[in-house]
């Protein structure tokens, strides 16, 4: 995920791609909650306590729906009109603001080739070699898939975002209706500020000598 290439990324989601599906997504979540509650209520009716029995199912469905809620991107992703790729001391190349980016503004998704465990194991003998690989877990942390942005032609500008602590971007893992890692500005960014996110401690296992906060 540390940028090592000078190639420009070209793939990005279309502007406003989320908006047509917002109502449908929340309708699905609401329907799931109702179904869980109804099933629990039917079981509870056998004991004469349908409401008490329905409560755990309702709470579980609501918790799952909350964790899986879409992280809505209501503005287009940033482009090379908004950011630039420049040398980041000690890190290779990085992504820097060309204009003021306000706190909470949607920046972009982390895009690349979507892969399962078998495809990752075939491509990499050791995950230390996989510098642009990012794991995405499903609901309840299960069924992990991967996004590999090693190929500039199959990824986007997210591949140039370096690690940073404290990070200038907030990462949001979306699990429903599709899996994405989404970046939002964690603070107001001024012209020349570097866009960074926290890669997490697991990424640096075996790479401790490369870590630059």
C-alpha cells in the first residue's frame, strides 16, 4: 500500500454512484430486522410470550444492521484536480491536497482487484510482499476478501495514500451491500497537506524497519 510507482491511477467510482441505491439499502436492512423479529415472535408465541422472545432477535438484527450500514459518499471522489502525487520524504510517493479539503468530506474508495484467499496465496508466497493488499471482512468479521491495488491500471489514487499516525483520513469499512474501504477527511486539510491513513499494526509485522509515523 505504500506507493512505489509513478503511474497515474485512473479507476474511480462514478460520481453519485451511491445515491440511487440509498433507499433500497435501508429498505433491505429494515426488512431483515422485521424478519428476525417475526421469526423470534412466532417461536415465543408457543410459550405465550411473543414480545419477550422477539426482543433478542430485534436487538441482534438492529446491531447487525447498524454495523453493516452503508457509508454514504454523497460527493464524487477526489481526482488529480483536487490532489497531487508527490515525493513524500522517507515513504516514496504520496498523495497531497491541492485545495482545502473539509473535515468529513468524502475522499475516495480504496479500489483494486478483488481476490479471495486462494488467489492471494497464488500471487504472493509471503504477505510481506503484498504492499498494496488490503483485507475486507464481511458481517461479524467473517468471510474475508481482499483488494489488491498493485496494478495501477486496475486501481485508483487510493494506492498512493501513505501510512500516518495520527492519520489525516478516517477509514470506514463498509460491509453492505458491497464491501469497500472508504476514506473521509479526519480534519480540515490545507493545500500541501499529505493524505494518510493508519495501515494498522498487522501491516507492519515483519516491516518494522520501514515504519514512518
